C-alpha cells in the first residue's frame, strides 16, 4: 500500500506543477489561435494555427492581430493593422489604401482576387482613426470583412488579444 501511495504522490507532484506552468504560459506568454476563413490569404490560410503573444507595447503597422472585439459574426478576427489612432485613412477607386496621404506598399502580402465590388466596404473615406483604436484589413481584400465595414469598424486596442508571431504546424513561418 505504501508503494501505491508513493507512486500516486510522485505522479501528482509532477502533473500539478506541469499543469500550473502550462496555465501560466498560456495566460501570460502566448496562446494558440486557429485561423478560420480565407480573408488573410495568401499570408494565412483557413485551418492554420498561430502562436500569439500579448501586447506589452504599442501595436505596430503591419502586425497581424487577433481581435476579441464583439462584431456581427460573433467571432474573433485575424487581420493586419493598417493605421493607428489619429491616422487618416483613404482609399482610391482601385482599392489602394493610403495612410496620412501616403499610399501603402502592400505588394508583399495583399491579394485582390475576385473583388466583385468589395474593395470599398460601407464606411465613408477618408476617415480618422479614433484614440485607442486601430484600423485593420484582411490581406485578401475581395472577401475580407474588416474595418471598411461597420460590422467590424475600428478595433479598440483593449480588445487586441495579441500579435501573431509565428504560424505553427507543417508550414511554420515566423512573422517579424
């Protein structure tokens, strides 16, 4: 009986601290988040998994973020930060986005695909990003529901779950 009690004590003494360490890591260091949908193609694909680090500093232009802000679809969104507070965002007829009068060079990640009139959304441009908010867009602009639509709108910074730092799985990729 002593051997059995000793065996269970050893198992518990290993498992409980391991669970506590995992819980702390997932709470304060990183999270795994799944990508659902094609709005971030060709950068991310439906079914990809992201290693997400919480923000301990200001969000940066180009960061791929996960937002937990309530929206029409009742789900978290994965998008790219295009503009931050007080930035003026505008768009041209061809869908090109400019921030503070400067056209963005998004050739490294953007695809337009079959846009079918979805480049503009239903918000009026130009617009100014409110304080403590960011303006986010999907890389696959033709199908992305993002800040161009009132269903998503500006994302408040306190709803940013974090920044994607790495795509995990069979197609690993680290994001800077």
